[in-house]
C-alpha cells in the first residue's frame, strides 16, 4: 500500500474497504491471535477509512498504527531527586494509541516500567540517596546516574527496537553542616603584627550532602554581648583560616569589667546555602604580669568603674584616738594582672614626727594615740597630717601613691581678759571622786576591753568621770555630748552618773556581723551654763570578737560579776564544808573502833590465870 493510494482514497474506498475486511478476517482466523499488532493496525485503518480521507501528515503522525515501536514515547534522559522514595513515579509518557504494552525493561532492580491507561510510567524500586552517613566520608560519584535499556517487541519477524535511557539523580541539599570538637583558642597579651594565624576551621566543619558543597565561614556575634570577643578575630571565608587581628590588653577596662579575666566566646558560622550551623569557641586570655597594683574601695573585687581610689580625706578632733573615719571606710590594693597576688604595703607620714602614731591595719588607718597625747598638747591651731601609702606586688611592681589627708581640729582655749590681768580657764574632766581639778584628778582619755557579747557598765579605769569648771560653783548645770565612731553604734552607749554603759551587747546590736576585733571610739564633751565647753575626753573601747586571753577575760569578768556567779560560789563553799565535816567524822569513827579493839584483847597471863581457875572449879565439882 502506498501513500498515493491513501491520498486518493475517496475514489477507491469501497473496493479497499472490502479488501481490508477480508484481510482482517484472514488474520483473525489463520494467525490465531499471534499477530495482534496486524489486527490492531487493520482495525485502525478501517476506522480511519470510515472517517474519511487520510493526508500524508496524518500518516506520519499515526505511524504507530503501522508499527508502535517506531514512535518512541520515552526521552533520552530522565531526572529525579535523590529524596524520591521507593515506589515514586519518576516519569509518565504522553498518551499513546496503543491499547497494549509494547515496551519492556528486563532485569532491573532500580526502576520498573508499567503501562497504565495508554501511558508508560517509570517507578523507583529503591531509594537513591547520594549523601553519606558520616560527614568525614567521601562521596561516591558513580551513584549520580545510571542507564537502563528499554525494548519494544515487533511482529512479522522484525527485529526488536531498543531504547537507552540515562537516569540522572539530582542532589538535594538536605543537611546543615556538621562541626567536630574545635580546640579552644588562647591569645596572649602583646602587639599583633602581622595577623597571627590560629587555626584552619574547615578541618572541623563538614557536610553530609553529596556532592560536597563549599562551606562559607564567617564570624557572628555571641549571644551575650558581654562575653563576645569577635573584635579580636577575622576568618577567611574561602580558606577557613582564623586570624587574630587586634592587640589584646588584659588590663583593658572592657576585659576587666565586662568580659572578665577568664576570657570569652567566639561564634563561628558555617553556611552551605540554605543551611547554617554555628559553633561557639572558648577563647582564653593569657595574662602577662605587666601592671602594678591599684588601690580600690575595700568593698570592691575589681579595678572597675568607681572602685579605684587615689586620695581620701578625714576630719578628726585633736583628742580623737582609734580608727580614722574615711570615705570609703576601707581600702585595699588589687593587681589587675593576677588574682590573688601577694601585695605588701609601705607608708610615709608627714610631718615625720607622727609616723609612729599611725598604722595601716585591715584596710583602715588607726591612730594609736590621739594627736593631743602624742604631741603633748603642743599644737595650738588646726593642722594636717599627710599619709602616703604604696603597694608592691610579688613581681616588684609598685602602685601609684594613695594619699590620706587627716585634718586635725584643735579646740581653742577659753580666755577671760581684764584691764589688769589675763587668765585662762578651761573646763576639765576629772575622776568622779574628785572635787577639784588638781593632781591626778584630770582625765583626757580612757580605754577598756570587752567581749562583743558583753552588756553592762563599761569597765574603764577610773570606772566613772565627771566634768568640773574651776570658775563656776559646784551647783552649776553641766551637760554632756557624746559622739560615737563608728556612728552605727551611737544608740547603744549611754552615760549615767559619770558611768558609761552598753544598752545591749555589740554582738546583738550588729547581729554578729563583725568577724574580727574592732575599736569603738567615744568622744565626750561637757558644757556649762556659760556655754563654755571642756576639752574632749576620748574613750576607746576595744571589742574582742575572737576568743580573748585569760587576762582579758579576768578584766571583763571582774567588771561583770553577776548574782549567778555569787550563787555558784556559795554552793561550792557549802559543798566543801560538808565534805570537810564528813571527812572529820570518818576519821573519828576509825579511831574509836581501833581503841575498842585494843580494849577487848586479853594478855597471855590473863588467859593462863583464867584457865587455872576453871580447872580448880572442875576439880572441886568432881570431889
């Protein structure tokens, strides 16, 4: 049959239709179903014949009517993702005119070819994951594609038609980068030039996806800004090399007060496109001991913010003795380099003559005596004593001087002037038993030592004092003013009839917050009706927090004997007396018993004589 004949079908269609019907009957009867393709072709031609004429283009477009294997329903390449699961349909052909499957895949464990509703479908028999379980393993490139041969069976003794299809597995970026344990980083003080190479980070960041993606590394801010040290580093995004780019100064305020001396964290981020992984590296600061100590407030633990102190002042009375009250109340030296460190102090005093009167103890300055007593009341006007303190660390580095300026107030004397003579009268503090300001009566300072748990009259010597003014009558009214340092103890010290007492113990009042021995200074000043004031009397109370010696305990117990102590003494005396009586009675009984024993024992002669008398009596009875 030729194309020309088909194009002129209109004139011969009745004769040809009769011929096709005969051929169909012969094929059905003789071939017994072995040539179904011929039968299908004939049925297709008959259908076309009944519809009308067939053009040349229609002949080519319906070539499968003659041979289904000539029109290939498959492409050369099939693409699918590695994430496609088993049973997934990875290809569907266009609808064909065939009603039976002509194409087949033989012996395949990866894909399966099926024919559904005149379309060919290819399904996966197993998953095709390209990725590796361990990110350190290498990818297998041969897994990315494979080839399958499709075969179409032809009838009439014709050779089968084969078709090669290449299946391409498209990788999918499924996993974020993995990171191994990255070693900690240490940086030391010093000038950094050129940039100092620290580590190749790409050795620690890996990707499970295949083929391997290039990871881009960068530095990101750590979650806590106070612990972020990213300013000291940079990373080469392509090579993964980490560099230190900024000089590290251990004594820098940002480190001492924010980051902390221990170091901080560096956040490294690795990206492979859609995925991102961050790792925080520990950065340790290595210190070089290159900075001297710094004086700070005694309550501080660092040299930050308002802690450093370079100068302090104090205003005291000429007769004051004890701890110098300053603001802040205590100071100490800290070494910004190392903590802890061995720090020693050296002190200078000007005027030099007061050097032996001032001590630096536990962060405070202490006057061993009042300036009045130490100088023998030689100063006639206010003056200033300057103390310089310097700290030296274990490396021999010396701090800047701390300066203490003690401003001493010298009270003026009261002067009465007449036209003929000038006399000076000063109210004096004397022992209570005194009626004049003569001889040993005047008192300028007292001291006592008590336990912090002690509560009773303070055992000063003399135990009580009073104020006398030689220019006034004894009946004149004198009032007393008390100043207490530290001022927090102002409410527990009282004066009654010249005796000083504690309303409650220092331990109870402070709730036992004091951990070491301390000094409380009481300054007493009296004034009379004429508003003249006496020289201040300084009372120093040494409060012992730790267990005190037996001598000190005797001092305290002598002044604090109580009724309970008397009762105990009486009981002990009674017990001793009873024991003495019992002992005397026991000795007496022993002696009496001994004497009786001696009286009852007969001598040998008495026994012999008694025996002779008994024998005589016996002989008389027998006669």
